[in-house]
């Protein structure tokens, strides 16, 4: 199914797809907006393959980066207002746009479905428990057709074959990248790794 054939007004969001798309377009650069459309479509495809609700996957994919271009001050304010873990203040947009950004999705896009919100929340650092929907948004973000990093074809192949193996693959690659480049590792990323990688069937 193609993303522009969807009409989900009233199911999980009080907007038509066109209205929601317009909000994404207004919040993001064209480059990132196009990425969100590709994640939407990829999430739909993965949902179809894995027997997951296609509308929820589409919405999660479309809005996952909604908060990506917010100023840092908005996130810092939200961390304080919602009394989130102060440790978050030691990180930046790369972590915040998912872990904190879901609050903007809830408040500004009026999406209250907890599955969709958690899919946004966990899309960058993952979680020890991820539902198939959460796994799908996590993977769609990683393998959408615009991605072109070493290993992406392997990631696509693994994910099409087995969604959970895809989650393990991405989680391992991400942690490996961070360590190799002396980047800080958000603690949840290690929790996700411990939950998904050692028990997986990937190499
Ligand atoms: Fe993101
Ligand atoms: Fe993304």
C-alpha cells in the first residue's frame, strides 16, 4: 500500500493524513521532511510484512522526527517541566528528539496513542522491551531507501528476513559506531544492547 492512499482521520490522530503531513512539512527542512515520508512508507511495508497495524506504523514513521529541529531550549524546558531524568541535560538533540520529543508529538499533534508515542520515544536509543510497532519505526528509520551508509543493504536484508534480528543488528552497529568514534553512549543504548544483541541470532 502506498502512503498517499492512507486516510486515518479520527482513528489515532484528529487529522487527515494531508493535515498531518502539512504539520511535518512546516516543522522540518525539506530534506528531513522527505526522510519522514520515506520512513512512513517503509514502516507501512514492514507493518504489512509483520502483521502490525499499518495506520499506526505509518503515523509513527511520519512523525518520528517531528521534534528534530526544535531549539535546544525547548527540550531543556521540557526536561525541567516534566521532571525528566536530569542526566538528559548532558546530552543533546540526537537523544532528545526521541526521548523527549514524543511529548511535543503528544501535545502539538494531539496523538495520544501510547504505542505510537513509544515508537517515537524509543526510535533513537531503543528500549529493552519493544513492541513490533516500536521495532518497525526503529528499523524503518534505519533502512529507509534514502539511507546510504556501509552495511545498510545488510541491514535491509536482515530486517526483511526477521524484524527482531534487524533490531539487534542496528543496535550493535550503533553502539559499535559510538565506541569507535569516542562518542558518549546514552545509558539506555547499553540497556537496549544488553537486551537485544547477546540473545540474537545475528553474527
Ligand atoms: Fe530521529
Ligand atoms: Fe529519522
